[in-house]
C-alpha cells in the first residue's frame, strides 16, 4: 500500500503542473491538464471515485487506473506504487527493511519467483519478500 507520506509528496509534485481536485471524505480525486483548451479532452482529464475514504487508497486506485496514460508517462518524478503494481522491465526506487536492516536501491524489476510468489526479484539485488517493502516508486526515464 502507498503510504500517506508518499501520497502527500506525489500530490504536491503533481500540483506544481496540474490542477488537482481532492475530496477524501467522498473518495474522489481528479487531475486536469495545465491549459483550458485541453481540459475538455478526455486525454487530459483523469478522475477516480471510490467508496474507500483514505487518501492512500484513493491515490493507489488513481495510479493503477492511469499509470499507462500520457499523464503518467510525462511525469519526471518518482511515482509511488505498491508490490502488486510492479511491471516487469520497469525501473523502481525501493526501500526494503529485512529484520533490522534497511536497503535502498534503484533497479529493474525482473518478476516474482515462480515457486513462491512472495519473493520479488530485482536486477543486481538479492531477492526480497513482499512483506519487507517500506516504499516503492516507479521511475520514469523522461527525455525533454
């Protein structure tokens, strides 16, 4: 699950370039593009309404629904995700806590262990379990 801190940081960064409507008590979030001309184009208007009334869940569902859209492909800051949203071949910034040890790394996601779907594999890192994740961010390689 995306943490409250991740959600707040993401919304803050996104608000620098886009208008955001956020109504947590009603489970609603909407993002409009920068210009009025684009606002009525469905490619530039993204929203979600869910029954859950938590900021973290609203943002998680919003990201899941729109991760493959142009809005998210153009983002040049890390996008918070959870383990179930990982895509093979994508690059992630990861914070893991195993027992008392903390590890931070950025690596390409290779997939889940075939025999044990709780084990997650990243390129050039030892496998970790789903339960060890503290934060995960998808990193877009944007070119301007």
